[in-house]
C-alpha cells in the first residue's frame, strides 16, 4: 500500500523565542496542490509543562474562531514527537515594529494618514473579535490583551492583520482570567491591567491608542530603564500631548487620541468600533487620501532589507533540515482522526505522523502546574514577566528588560534573530516574514505575572526612564 503524502513540508525557520519557534512551510494536497503556511512549534523542553501547553492550545482553539481579513487565521493544531504545533496563515510582509524601526533608522516620519489608517484596520479586527459570539449567540468576550507593534502585521499588499491572540481569554473557556494577574507586554498595558484589575475591550482600545501615539511621535510612550519602572509609568498613565512632538497634528486627531488614552476606562472609548469610527472620520478630514497602496509602500524597504539579510544566512539552511528532523519525527493533527502521513521530499522535510481525534486539551491537562518551578531559565527570560521578578528580585528584571528602542530589524520575522539554543535569551527585533506568531517573542503564549508588586520591589524603585 502506497504511503500517503506528507501533509506539511518545512522550508525554513523564520523566528524563534523563549517559548516557541516558527517555520515557513508548505501544505501539500492532491494533484500538486500547495499552500504556504506558518508552523509555530512549542520548544520541546516546555512540552511537559501542562499549564503552558494548556495556554498554547487555548490560543489555537481561540484563534480558530477568528475569520476576518484583519486577523491571522489558524488552520490546524497538532503534536509530534511530544511537542505541539499550530499551523497558521503565512503573512508575507513585515510587522509594525519592523516598520517603526526602519523609519527610526532612516530618520523617517510616519505620515498622519498612514498612521490613522493602520489603526482603523486594527480597530476593525479587534471589533470583530470583541463582538464575536458562539453558535448559541452568547458573547465570547474576547480581549486580545497583548496589542503591540510586533502583533500587527502589514502585508506587501498593504493589508493589516492582528496576530497572537495567545493571551486572549474568553469566558467560554475553562480557565478564566483572574484579577491580580497581569498579562501582556509592559509598555502596552492599560493602567487597569498594570494594576492587576479585571480588563475588558477597553484595555485593547488603550493599547491601540499607545500604538497610534508612538506612530505619530516616533518614540515609545511608556518605557522605563527597567520593566518595573515601565509598569509604574503605565499605572500613572501620564501621556504627553502629541502636538508637543508633532505640531502638525490637528486638534481633532489629538482629541481622538487623548480619549483613547484616558487613564479611566469610563472616560475612554468604550469599544474598538467607536475608536475606529472616529479615526475613520479623521481620515476624511486630513488633507491627503490614503489607501492600502500607501501602506504597502511602508513594507517594501523593510522587505528589501530582510531579503539582503536572509541571503547572508543562506548557508545555514542545511542546519534547519536536521533540526526539524530531529525534533519533529511525526506530526499528529488534532483536527481529524485518521490519516498517517509518510515521508516526502523537500529542502527541510517535516515527517508527519498519524492523526488523533480532536479533543479539548484543557480538560485533560490539569492547569494547576506551576510554571515558576522547573526550567527557570526558559521561564524567566520571557519579556513581560513580573512573576519571575518576584522570585528573582530587581536583578531578574534588569536581566531581561524589554527590547531596546534602537534594535536592528531581524532577517526573518519578529525577532532579531533566533537563539541557537532554547536556553539562550532570545533577541527581539523588527520585521520579518510575519507569521502568525509574533507574540511568541514577548510572552506570547505565556508571559503571566502577578499584578501586586511584592514588598521588596515596592521599596526598591528603579531609576527614572528615558
């Protein structure tokens, strides 16, 4: 009996972080059908952590609900050789962080029109997710919680897509978010999230406000010299008037931005739909018309730089195949329950195994495992982790601050370059052939940390930020 065709063939690795790595791959079908996808793999040493795997699979199940032009899609989830995978839409373009860094390096300025259009598109994707309902009509109450430039992708055609709902939680899930737990990158938290309070869609609205402010200002809004100080800045939510940095910003745009960044959630836009509506009205009042074609022009120079850097690393391609062969002996899809795939040809073959019947992994996994024990190195170096701080004190925080504002863009995704070993601290960089992953670098699938700061940290205030 002939062996079945391998379901996925890995082409190369495009991003790596402390929790997972991402590969560009081909999905094979009948009669030569092929589709480029992104495969996000949990690093093997984390596969035994039940709580982490539960969160990873929660991300996959939640993302599978999303079907919108401004949200990256998830196609499949699976496991192989005792590790776990998400197969996602491959986005050919750059993340917003890479674009911002390129503008900074070239002394460029983000035009008002492009900045507003990007945020309108973000709001459209968020509004869809926030308003999503299940088959019975019950709201899923999804909140992204980790909206930031690395999680906003722009394709080479000017499309805008949100990635990594890995920190999102829906009320329909078994594991509910709890007050007192902060989730997300420090610099893009809302004041209520930074205080460990309950969050809702208005937290994502605040994050969009931060993104828009930074696009216009050309610098970070909240960034201390330590992660702890950054959290303190977010809690105070002192936002400079954007017109002090960009005098050409009209009053009507400054007013929308100020409302989006209101410290009190009740004074803020109450939904992404409301913010997106007002930003769309702003676009009609700005002097220049803008479209996806203009956004595409922002991506071109970033992709060109990526292509140059990728060519320099072409000799490392042979290593990719051996790494994947060693780690991914078989792939078990949780979407169906029958096929067993055989070997196939390719530059970096991914051997796919039998397929199990789908199941709710959170039910099987007792989500009481303690991530603060075991592999401390892998847990502590993930950015945005106050729980690690409570264990390691101020030194732990200073050991792993968020990425520096002037870091160079990476050759392949959202990271500055994958570490050679999982234990090595990952660097976070600019753009890259964006996948649907992007948050794997900044606590994407599991940067959980306690909101209540421990007494030792409260008594040891770090230096004032830039």
